[in-house]
C-alpha cells in the first residue's frame, strides 16, 4: 500500500520525540569522555576516562561515592522487601479476609497522594517522635510507599491468571503448604517476581521527591546530583550520569537474563514439585 502523508507526518513526529527524549542523554554520555582540559560543552577537547576516575576521589563539592553507595544499598533493600511483601500480600489476597478492601485502597492511595506530602508527613512524624531520619529507616519507608503498590498490583494480575490445579495436584501427592509454595508456585511465577524486583530497584534508585524530606543528612544520589547542578563545573557530573545509566542498564540486563534462564529451565525440566516430593 502507498504511504499516505499522515504516515510521514507521524514518522517525523516520532523521530523528533525520540531525539527530544534521548538526545540530551546521549550528549551527556559523550561529554563525560572529555579530555582532562575539557569543559561542559562541545566541542570535545580530547578523549579520556579522566572524569570517571575523579568520581571516587575526594571532591571539594559533593559526595559522589557515598551517595552512590547509599542509593545502591537502599535500592537493593527496597527491591528485596518489595518482592517479599508483594508475594506475601498476593498470596493473602487469594482469599477474602476482614478489611481486605480497606488495606488495598490505603495501599493504592499512596500512588495518588502527591509524593511531597508523603515525604513531608514521614519527616514530620520522625521529628515529632524524636527520631533521627536516615536513609535506612524513614527513607526506606518512603520508598516502599512508592514501590509496594506497583508490586502488589502486579501480583494481583499474576495470581488472577494462576492455574490452581497445579497446587491441587501437588497437595494430592502429599505436598505440605510450604512445599507447594517453594516447589510449585514460586518456580511458576519466578519471572514475574524478577519483574517486581526490577520495578522496586529502578523506582527506588532514582527516586527524588520521596527522598527529599525523609532521607536525613546523608543524601542519596538523585538529591546529591540536584544539589551539585549549580556548583559542579566539570564533566565529573556527566561521568556520574553515565555511570548511573550504565548501572540501570546492567540491572535491567541481569533481570532479563534471569527471566530468560528461568523460562528455559522451566521448559526443559518442568516443575520442581516432583523433586520436592522426594
């Protein structure tokens, strides 16, 4: 069929959208490889990894290393908790229980309430209780209010399509509830759990609004970057952006590889239920 003018118009619009979305990111990545005498703008002044080496040296302004490690640790903790709590909640909601609707709406409400109000409320609560805010206490709680609703909604969709006949067959063979969970349910929904973990990590790693008033005196990476945008005048900031982007892509790649491995293993060996019965 002949291409209509509308096709070329939409193709041009899409190309501009992609350029607008990824152009600045590509420019920052390229500029992060400036030579030692390079600046924040084009043209490039040589090519080197000088600014990446500066990241983990002592800085006059900002704490690249500390904020990066804190964000990584916080994102990993939030990822693990999101997977564990979402799985437990998904299993619990397979049967009706008292106040289940209330708990669900309270959980989902955190997606609707403005993030600044949530982090402000958590910060004020810790202040009134006389507790010091830290990234591993109030900060972790603030991030979980963002990641858990996504994890819970994903688990609802998963268990909505789950065939209970697999569990019934395992119980008929004498499996205990723990064996059913370990050898039947988790292997089947394993790829989805990896997806929930990926959501938890990425949402926490780059979260700004819910970290603003709940992290305490030690900044996470997004807050540190925001604070340094007006003070850092070298491509070190670009190198940091390139590094964090590479970490995000690495986590995504590991997640996809894990999902592919689990799918291949399940197709090759089937369920682990038989092994569990033995």
